[in-house]
C-alpha cells in the first residue's frame, strides 16, 4: 500500500516569505495528490490537488509541483499571510502525511 | 450544496461507557471515512465504508466499529471507552472511486472527551 511521508513537521516563516512543504510517496501507480489545510477547531479542507499527468498547478498564491520520477510532490505558498497559519496535510491514494504546522509571523 | 455534517459537536463520556458519533456525507457521495485526530496531530485512519460495506479498517481495536446506512450516512461506535480515546473524530466523504477521484471532503469533527 501507499506510504506518504511529509516534511517538515513544523515550519515558521515571516509574513511575506515563501513556505514549501514536501511529501514523498512509495506507490508508483499513485496518480492523485491533494493538499488539505486544517485551521484550529475545524476539519481539513481541500486547497489544491494535482494529477499525475501534469507537473505543476497554481491557484493564486499556492502551487503544487509533482516529480513522478522521484516520487515526491510539494506545496508552495508565496507571499505568506498570518491567515495561512494552519496545519497542512498532503495525501496520496487516500493516505495522509503526518501534517506540517505552518506559523506565519506578522 | 451542503457539506459533510457530523453530530454531536462535542461529547463527554466516562471510562467504560459507549460513544456513538454520526456523519452525513455530501449528497451523491457513497464513501465515508472515519479518522481519529489526537491533540492536533496527524489523521489516523479508522474505517472506510462504501455502498454500505466496510472496505478497509485501520489499526484500531475491535471496540471501534461502525456502519453505513442505505442513505450513505454513517455511525461510529466506540465501546468500553478509555482515556486515550479522547480526540477529534473526523468524518469525510467522497464520490465512488470509479468516478476517477478520491478527493475526501471533511466534516467539522466531533470532539470526544473521556473522563
């Protein structure tokens, strides 16, 4: 089955800086990789996803890149804002990474 | 379109009691997943139901059980509650897997506290 590893577990950045969270997966047949954001007291919410037939997808300040050869995918947040502070989870084939707690300092 | 709903929002029980948590999926979704999230940590997979059948189960003892009803809503039961069962229990739903996507949409969770 799929294993998804996520790094780092915590990330602190200054407002306006970029943040990058990386995940690796083991099943080369995996073809769908969503990212979720969980704010305090709420359930995780889908923020962006990517399928294996593309290498990059962008939505305003967030982007996801996929390297199928290396079996890793990354979430990029540019121009971070305090409201980006949350826990972020990657997923692959229904399995979730352990999560990254992002703190954006004003 | 209504999202995934869960009830109750909070539940307080004592050790040894039983807890029942409920989940209503998004209309048209046939799969329901249950996760345990302790102390804001990672999502621990509990159960996956699809079309009324249990499809997969995480590494949890048998006192964690559930079912899915004909209308695709689901119930999670935890028997003989232990203190370490205190956690946020999240339910998620998705379209049938053969629709080409397994995006899971989460509810707000039920906060279970065992005293």
